[in-house]
C-alpha cells in the first residue's frame, strides 16, 4: 500500500545492546531473531536497525568497511536473511541505516584512495595537498583535537572527516561514488528490505572549495558544513535511479535549519524522501534553562503547521545519540518513572507524523549516569574527555555533563529479566547494565497489566484502531499552560483530545468550551477517570479521550 510509512510505528533496535545470543557480550542478529515474538507483541509495524555492516567499530558500526557484508560480531548474511524473513512473516517491515556521508578508513575505497594521488579511488574522498599549506579549518564532531583534517603522510595530504578520523567523508560530487552507492542500495532493496534511514546525509553535500567561514558560523553549522549546492540534486537522482523503483520508506536524519529546509527533503512533488527528522525537539532539553514545556509545545506546533498541507514528519524523543527520554523529558525518580514514561510514549504515539520508538523506552529505561570515564565506550565521550584533559580543562564538569547527556546513557543493554546481566548476555556485557534492571525489565512488565510495556502495547493498538490519530488535523489548546500539553486531533466526524500532565504534581485542567467528551478514554495511564468540566489529573497523567 503506497503511503504505508505514514501509518506504521517504527521501533528502533540498537543491535549491539538488544540481545546477545552467543555469550560474547555483544548483541547480535540471532539475538533479535530470538525476540521476534516480543516485537510482534509490541504492535509495531517497522523495525529500523542501526548499522549491522562490516565495521572496525570506531563509532559502533557508523564506520563501515564493507557495505555488503554483515559485521561478524553480529552474525552472517544467513542470519540476516532469517531475520528479514521472520519479520516479514509477522508483517513487520525492516528499514536499514544508510551511512554514506563517510565510510571507514578501513574500507577498500579509502585504502586505495590514500595509496597514491592518481589512484582511481582518490576522488571518492576529500583531499587537501599539503603543498597548498594548511587546509582552511574545519571542526570535527568526534576528533580529540576537534580538527576535521587529518594529515596522511603517505601522499603528503590531508583528508576530511567531520566525524572521527576513522570516518573519512565521501565525495558526493564524484558520479562514480554516487553510482557505487546506488548499486549498493539496490543490493539491499533487492533482498527485500523496506527502506533506509539516511545517516547525516545533510553533510554529504559540501562546498568543496572549502572557503574560510564567516565569524559566528558555528551557530549554523549545518548550513556551512553541509547543505551544499547539490544536496537536492543528489537526492533527486537517488530517487530517480533507485528509490522510485521500490515501495519503500526513506527518512533523512537531520533536515537543515528549520521547517522550510526540511520541507525540501519531503515535499512529494520534489521526489526525494518520505520524511525527515529534525533535532529541535530533542535539543530543547539541552538548553541552560533545561526543559520548558511551553517552548516544547510551541516548537512541535510550529513544525506541525509547517507540514499541515504537505510533507510528513517523524516524531521521536530518544534514539542511540540521546540520553534516555524519561530522564530528559520525564522524571526518572522511582515514583514517577513509570507514569512519565507512559506519558511520553502517549505523546509520541498520538502526534501527527510517524512515531519512532527507541528500544527500551517501551519499558521506561533510564540514564545509567556513569561516574568514571572508564565506564564509557562512546568515541564521542572518550575523545571529548581526552581533549579537555589535554587542554588542562575542567574534567569534573565534563563528567557531570556526560552523566546527563552522553550517548551511552541510551545504549546500555536491554533489560529483559531479573537473571544475571538482565538476560542480555551470559558473558560480560560490552557496556555496563543499568542496575535498576531488577525493577525495570520486560519479563516483569509483561506480567503487570499496569506496566509501561503494556501501556505501550495499548497505545500502538489505539493508534492502529483510530486513523484520526495518524491523519487527523492537530490543534494545540491552552498554549500558555506551563504544565499541561493538550491538543485535539480531528478528521471528519472523528475527534480525539489528548491531555498530558507534564509535571510530577497533580493538576486540574478546565475543559475548553465546546469540547464534549464522549465515552471511556482510549488511553489512560492511571486506573480511573472521572469525566468532569474540570479534569483532575494525577502526576504525569496522560489521557486520550474521544470527543463528540
Ligand atoms: O549522527 C549524526 C550526528 O552526529 C548528528 O546528530 C550531528 O551530531 C548533529 O547534526 C550536529 O548538530 C549520526 C548517527 O546517528 C550517530 O550515531 C553517528 O555517530 C554519526 O551519524 C556518524 O555516523
Ligand atoms: Ca553476540
């Protein structure tokens, strides 16, 4: 069915941390296969897998050394085929990560490219010959020195890497590179996968004259580092040559600097991608003021109205690059962890746009909050720490920030049950397991009708039953209220009201004039509900109510 990607619920699996089948401490494809029934019971329609390709794992698979092979730690191509088959048998689609802003420095292309200047693969990457002097400065997200140019003595040149030095950027201006990528995409699509998530693609198109950047450029890094003049030509070419031949979904990670930029990726008339995700929502929690609900509401409302007529968004509050959503947007203290996690899942599953649910968030998994740098595995955190150390900076301030925001907070192994290592592995887990697994785990929540997990299952079912929650017009109510996020969804005669108490205190909320409740709640994260002109809301109560 064309447009199926609007109605699906995407569940993101971080394979390294999902389930280890062979005791080496690393999650793998057989581990996912063992949990297919769990996925089916979640009621999700699509699984998005973080990269599972061959990789030296400098950045956990985002540094790919062979795009057509499975990372041996994760399994074999046979395992992959079995996984794809098992998902399809359960009517679940599979979306893969497409990481083509950069490859690994151990990819054959890069090995060739760096070997001598006239090598046919040289132009697959960006080089700056040292006889031209130092390259114009470019900053790297992950490098210890923050320098995106790495000197390579073999050819007396620098190569560009926006991410780690083991992730050299590919040169999209080279049509040969583009054709190689398209061929590789066809390889996976012909196996029957159902789409791609385009990693960091906005950075793929660069101004390759590498001009000196104006002062203050850091405030708009996407514009100056990515979003090059040919970005949309590449996407239209990719669509024409590959995507248009398959009934698949595509989503861009990052979409420029605001709704107008994002629309360029997903306006159906332009024939590029289906949807994009912006980071404004998840970045909000990072500001000095922390999380402000009124701003959060304004932001989501602004994005919704920009896409009211055409285009499509994705809705998410967590992923493998973020701390846990319940720790950032909810309240992960024991008394409020479950209700606030349920509320956040209710939000994701009742907004207009395709919901992306990150594995573990259906249980309300929370930040681990490491004390020591040795506990971290993420290249971003480790190199960031090393840099502060080299500069004689404030290491305890760095660690305090990492505790709240480091990516490893969202990457700790999945908590299956109360057995050793939370049932994730019989060996030593690659990253420490959150000790709260004794209370927070799938097995216990499966048995408890009031668990976060069972609320999540009800929420996916409700979205499935009520298309108004997928397609209906969104309208914000009571915009200025600093504690309550309330909105309606309307499609023809069908109308629903969503009321979310984003606070750890009871609140009352006056139903706006003209709204008439009609029957029992579709969703409620507390056992009781009394219809009244003024609703009495428990801490973090989340209600989805049918309206007349
Ligand atoms: O993330 C891209 C990424 O890091 C952006 O979020 C970037 O930091 C942001 O746009 C800056 O404003 C993807 C993956 O999700 C991540 O795990 C990888 O580490 C990264 O690409 C490199 O492949
Ligand atoms: Ca394993």
